[in-house]
C-alpha cells in the first residue's frame, strides 16, 4: 500500500480515541481519510469487535469508498466492508465497516438508540452540513451522553471550521493532516460571462482540450445544464472525445461509467454536479472546468414550499473542485468567473438545516421522543419558524399530537423512510385501494419531471407514460425505468409493513393485508396529491385563477388542459409573489374532496359585504380552509354582525363611501387644524379615521345594511361624537367657522390647509383693522386673501400692518383706476370699513 499523508496522523488519532470518546479530523483532499481511517481503527481494543459506521453524504461516494476499502483487503464488498443505503445494501454477518448514507443512521438509531453493535460512528465530509448529517450527529451525541459513553464519534472533513465542532463534541481534540495534492494552475475569465452558460462552458472545454492533456471534469449547476452541454459537445467534438454525465439521478451503471478510466486512445469529459466535489476520485482527471454555480434547495416558511435556487459556489466548494485536478498528477483549473468575482465568494455554503424543509427532521425527533429541538445539542439549531411550520404540517397529517408527541400513524410514516407528505399519502391510499398508484406518484415526485412541456402540468399524463398508457411518450426511458424500480421498492416496503402489522395485531387495523390491484387508475391521481398536499387543494375562481385551502392564490399556465377544472390538487408551484404558478397538479372531484377531508370541512354562517350589490349579505357555508365548497343565502339577523360587515365594506371601499357634506368636511378640517395645538383632540385625518372606524363609526351603523342606507348618516354628528364637551367648546372658541370682520360681515375661515387657515375677504371690509386676525388663542395668524370688488386677490399676507404701511398705496392706485366708483381712502386705518362701494355717512 502506498504511503498517504493521513498515515502520519493515524497514531495520534488512535491514541486520542483510546483515551476519549470523540475527535475531529481535518484532512486535506487526497490525504486518504475516507478509506484509511476506518481500516486503521478495526483492531483497536476499545472497538471490542463491534462495527464502525461511516456516513457518506452521497450514495455514489458510499459505494465507491466501500469498494475501495474491500479491494485493499483483498475482499469483495459485503465481507469485512459493506455499504447500506435506501433500498440497497451489501452487508453480511462478517461486516465490520458499514459505509452508510446519512439517512440510514437515523433509521438505525430509531431501532436501536444505544447502537449496541456499533463502536464508532464516523461522519465523513461533514463540511457539506447536510440536514441528515446534523441530525445524525445530534442523535449520536444524545445516545453517547445518555446510553453509550463508550461510543466513539469522529467528525472528518477537508474544509471544516473545526473549532465549533470540537466544542460541540465536548472540547474534542482537533487533529490535522496535510494532503498530497499535485500543483494545480488556475485560470480565470477576463470578464464576467453573459449569455447562456452552456455556450461558454463548451467554448472553454474546447480551449482546454486543445491546450492540455488528460481527461476533464466539468462542474455544472444541475442535470438540465449537463444534458444541454452534452448535446452541444457531442455535435462539436471528435469521436475520441466523449462527454459523460455524472449526477445523482443516474443509475449506478451510468455513474460508474463516469468514474472509470477512459478507454485507451479516448479522452473523457465528465459533466458533473457538485456530487463530484468530494469523496470521489474520478480516474484520469487532469483538467477542471468550473462554471461556478450549484443548485441548492431553499425552503420558504412563508409558502411552505421548497424550490431549487441556482447560487454561486462558496470558496470552500470552489477549492474542493479545483483540487479534483491535482489528485493524480499536476493539473489545471479553468474558473469561469473573474478574479474580482472570486474575491466576492462566500467562505462557506449555508448549512441545509437553515434553509431546508424540516418536516422529516421534526418527525424523526418526535419518533426519538424529543418535543423541542433545544433538548439536543446542535451545531446550528433548526430555525424556530420553519420548525414550527413543519410541526403544524405533521399535526395536520395526523403524525403529531398538539403536544408534538408522535402518533401511531406518525411512527408508520417515519418507518417508510420517505418525506412525511408521501408517507402519509401511501398509508392513507391503502384503504382506498390506491397503494400502487400512491407508490408511483411518490416515485414520480421524487424524480425530476419526466414529461415535456407539451404535456402541461397534469400529473395523470406522467402516470400514463410510466405505465405505457400514453399515446405518445416524450419521457426519457432511463428515467422511467428508475421511477418504476423505485415505485416497486416503495410498494414492497408498504406491503412488508402491512404484513408485519397483520401478524402483530389481528384483525388488521387497516386494510394493509388486502391484495393490491395491479391495474393503475391515473384518474384518481388528484386524490393522492390531496392527501400529500392538503393545504394545496385548490378551487377555481370566476376569473380562471385558483385559491388554495391555505388562502394563497395560484394560476395555471395559459392554455393548460386543466384550466376548466373546478378543483385541483397541486403538487408543485413556484414561490414567486403572492400568487404561485402551478407546475404540477391533477384534477379532483368535489365528492372525493368531501370524502377525504370530511373531518376538516367546517360549517357556519357568514355575514359579509357583497361588493357587487354594495350591501350586506348573509350565507350558510361549507368551507375547507379558505375554499368555499357550498353556500346558501340566508337572512342576516344579528345586528352586530351586520354592522361589522358594513364597516368592513366601508374600510375596503374607502371613506368616500360615506355621505360627506361640506359642513362635515369643514368640521373635520377644523379638528385636524386645532390638533396641532391641542394634541388631546382625536386624530380625524383620513388615514386615522379609516384605521379607527371600529370605534367612531361602528356605533352609527346599526340598523343600516347597504351603501344606500348610508345616505341617512350624519357625518357631522359622527365626528362631533368623538369630542368631549370641553373639546367642542375649545373647537368653537379656537377654530371658529367664521370671523366677524370690521365691516360686520361674518366671513368663513378655510381650514383645508391645516398648517395655514385662510380668510378671504374684500379689502374694503378690513379698513380700520391694524393687525392680522389670529385664532387658536392667538397662536395662529390667518392668511389673508385681500380681494378686489370683483372677488380677486390683490394681496396675500399674514402681516396686515405691514400691508397698510407699505403695499396699500400701490394697490390703491391700481384699484382706484379700475374701480373709480369705489371708496379708496388715503388712510385705511382711519377709514370706514364697508361691504358696499362706498360707506354710509357714519360707521356701522
């Protein structure tokens, strides 16, 4: 066996684990930790013949690591070294090292919380921070603390920030190993890429193939980009340069083809997702072309949905990818981003526990007996909002009780090992005789959409393609084969659960032991989706869009074949805006909906504002969430409900629905003005009145039912009722409606601008008044609009004294010329004010 860098630290690691029950190993890519550490620990005395479990984040890495270790021992997989993953295992009674995918550990802990047959649990590539790895570590720490102090826990990674993990493990020792990477040159793009990513990738691949030797590994965001790039390369490359895909959805044989050395005389271009970042050694790779993007799931607590985001890689991921070129010889890495963009990369990716759907996690914790995540130790605890929403969903599915303890149905769901939604659907489908269909739907939803856009969003068409019932198929046959195989596995697991239950408890508590029909009924697909996504059952509205049971709006693509269906069960929709675009759904009959959700349908009476008739109406309703299934008009009898509904109509339509008179508007304006000086007065601005209508307006609405009835409402009285007697007196005194001017006229004051009330008065009526009139106990001068005999302003001022003193004589000349019959005295302060052209012989 050739010497590897990890060998230099294995003595220190073994000494540490002989004394302690935990450690952290940080080893650079290529150091050999994945295969050498488990083998080196096999003969340690503390292991005492028990197993080593090593967690790998991906199935392909688990198979590869197990095969390599078995080969080093001169054995076949399934001997001393084996692997176990969902629906697949290669182990025997002699297996001492089990390489498992992360979800398997939780299953094992649920069945055996003490892990009695296990001496050590190794978490490989922990820096990827998958949800299952975080959960597995939390459960192992709990088992170690409460049941198995001798259980060893070793966390391993190439790019891990070790100190927080060491602290979580109880101040564990951190051991570091340098790698043996060959030098890798790095090339950056000269400017940011624009246009289609695949075209740029093909161009750089062509350049690299012309300039460099060896096989190539190309990192792309997802399967869609891989397929497009593969088509472009197949058109442009010679036959001896072969593009080979590598992503999680491929079969084992297809994945293995990407890992094997290329045939003699041919160059291999492996087009991979982030699956190839760690753990795997792809034979022959000397060149890496990194597009710089990856696809990650993001869960939205607002909508309860997970969608895939395409995001920039982190610096840690970029370095891992670059290292793939230096495993076996010096290499080169082409990064399709600029050096400036490189400096802006995040150091590490976001842990899945912060961004993922937590329904499976919540179900696992409840099965473990944990009601609140805070009872366990986490590197990053689950976000409270997302966890609460997950528990709410599980309670709706019947998996949890209100105190978050698990139900019998929840335990059955957890045992199936699929997402809780799909597990609930499969279990509830059995009594309906739809177990086979449910397993096919579960397998379909776990795969990328197999249908072309020509098939629309109807999931029934996918089922038809899966079962060979479609008139024309556009789906990828290899994908169909994978889905059929997965559906068969799910059905077998469901049957095993039913058989075990039947043996343990007769008579059978559910119809699980009945023979399952072989005939598939795609037309009942909507019932199955409704079971899995009860909050996404949707009802068609008059405008052709849909409202879901959770109250959120949804819309079909234009022209979709499901557009006329009154009810849909929605499996997938986007997370954009307040109204989602439906991506995958199936029709559902009202009868089926009422049968499935009989215990959730509510009946009651509703008094509401009818927008079209502008009146209060009442109806008897059957509702499922926000959807109205049936309604019957009735007479509204409760005056409080009628008044409240009328108020809701006014708040929706705005205050202009009310019968505002000129007098009422002036009263409102006066109160608004005086409140500047007397803050104890109520706020009667339009916005405040609308917000506070419950208090000031509602008492005046009793006995009224429509907008027409509002015409008899006195807005003056409604506003005055908001004032106390002292406030009314203050209003009359400090914000009077009129002012008596020297001529004896009562002139109205305009309060439309509360910052500056206006008195518009003819200039001749103000003769003899030396100072500007004031209101609000002298705190506010009026803005005087001094008018000509034709009622046009000749001067606007708040300083009457200054006007008489400085401007009057110029104004007098002009007015005397235009209105010679009128009275224009030389001294306005000594003149007699008049409402006529000329004053009478004596003052009034």
